[in-house]
C-alpha cells in the first residue's frame, strides 16, 4: 500500500473513459501508439521525458538518449531542478 491505497499490480488501459485491466502487450502497444501519434502531429515538440533524481545516472542517461534519438525531442526535465 502507498498512502493507504493499494498499488497497481497489472497494466490498465482506458476505454470510453473507464479503466480496465489489460495485458502488458496491449498496454505497451497503446503507449507506443500514443507516442507515435504525438510525434507525427507535432514532431519532437509533441512529447517529452521527465526523469527523477532518485534514478541512477545510467537510467537518466538512457531516458535522455531515448528522448533525443528515438522521439527526436529535447523536452527532457527532471525533479533535480525543484
């Protein structure tokens, strides 16, 4: 539990405004489709990455590399600034 609420144990997707349990393949396919639609509509300006200071340097490096190389976006931010 986190803050008195149970944690999610399986992926969920939204259909007609309601969440439902989904397979990992379906959830990842939807996430990829959303990123693709956003980048097709607005290029790199349509997406961004937010990383965390609690992640490893390597994880933050990979997040930045993914944003720049795959998503063609320089929109990368981190909680380090706060």
